[in-house]
C-alpha cells in the first residue's frame, strides 16, 4: 500500500504567530495531532504536534503568549505519495516521530501518521458483540 492511500488529505494549516492555545483549539476541533506551520521566514513548511504543545505547557510556559514559531519543527522529514507505507513507518521509527508531511511536487498533499499506518496493517475494528444472557 502507498502513502497516498493511507494519508489524510485534510490538513490543518496555521501560521507562525498563532498562540499555542489557538493551535491546540484548532487541532482539537479537527481531531488531529499535528498542524502544518507555513512560515516563509523560517524556511517554509514546518510541523507543530500535540507533543510540542504538551512540552511547552509542561515547562510552565503560557499557552496564551507562546507562539507556534517557537515550538515548530522546521527540520522536517517529508514523504512522497508514492512511498510505501513500510517506507513511511521506517522513516517515523528511525526519526522518532509520529507524523510525516506528504509533499507532491513540492506542495503539501497530506499528512500520514502512525495511526494511519496501523489502520493499514490492522484488521478493521469490529463492533462489540452482545453476550447472550
């Protein structure tokens, strides 16, 4: 299976001046664990994850004043839509991260997460069966 078949194509994009609280609220509302941060001053495309927000709050930083640019990973590993899911899983395992931004011809096309990889490899979740009384 290819990354293009596993990735989410609905990508949350935020700017470098969003507060961490704003980013967290947007991520929560869309039920995603990462957001693309578009920041031309920092090299283009970065990623902000729920863990970045958690680390900041854990350090006692104020999520109402901390800006995403200070917590964005700009040294990003990108995947191609033609990668296999195995290649994506290998890159995530090797790099120690849970999300890959997928670029198609230099433009963001989606995000693939560890959860997406698991969905490809695990059987579909079945509804709980009723036990006869």
